[in-house]
């Protein structure tokens, strides 16, 4: 089990060079970043979700309890992550990087708030609309194979899951 995680992390560190130069634009507030170094458990139970905006609009993210943590997940229940080089208006994870860390996108207009979190979008270079939570563009991780996984936490010292306060978690 740990060998598999080490192999995934090694591939991601090498692929980290691809997580850098292109940009996307939108108007939002500046994000904050944090650092952590933790390992992921692979036996997390399925998350328990908390109701958010009930306006009927598309809700691409929600709050869930995953293991002992309350965090932001995508519409399918997968953990979402923030990338520390990003800004609220620019995704630094593009060509190559976005294959390992797919951006959470939406085709509609998400609710502007969710349980006190500010939800906005930014326009990616491919024309898609990436979801931004409290000024942090959010992604899922290809190494999370089931709902409840948090295998991307702390990868390369730049990727952190987004907690229920809308901030990259310090662990």
C-alpha cells in the first residue's frame, strides 16, 4: 500500500515541472497558501455531505466529512485540492499538470456562496470555467481512486486539500 503511494508521489514530483507556466484570467480576490506534509490514509469512509445552497443552481462543490476531516469535495464526493502557485485569477496547473490534477469545472453558474464559502470561477485557457473556492482554484487528484481518498495531501509541498473554511489545510 505504501509502495503504491510512494510511486504515485514520485511520478507527481517528476510531473511537477509541467505544473507551471500558462495562465487563465477571471476577477476574484487573492488567495492564501499554506504548507503541510502528511500522508494519506486509504481506508477513509465515504464522506457525509452537508447541505449547501438550495437555490437549484449547479453546485460543483460541497462540504463533506471525510474520515476525521471536514473539507470541500466535488459534486461526485472526491476531495478537492488547492495548488499553492495559483492565484484567484490564474491557474498555474495547465498542460500535463491538469491530467494529474484535473480542475473542478462547471458549465453553469455556481451559487456565489456555499456554507459561508465564496464560490466563483475563472476562465481557463481551454475555455472551461474552473471553480474557485475562497480565492483558491480547485482540482481533484488522479491518485484518488475512490470517494474518501486524500492521497494528494501535501504532494510536492504544493498541493493541499481545501478544508470547510475554504483554505488549503495545514494538516
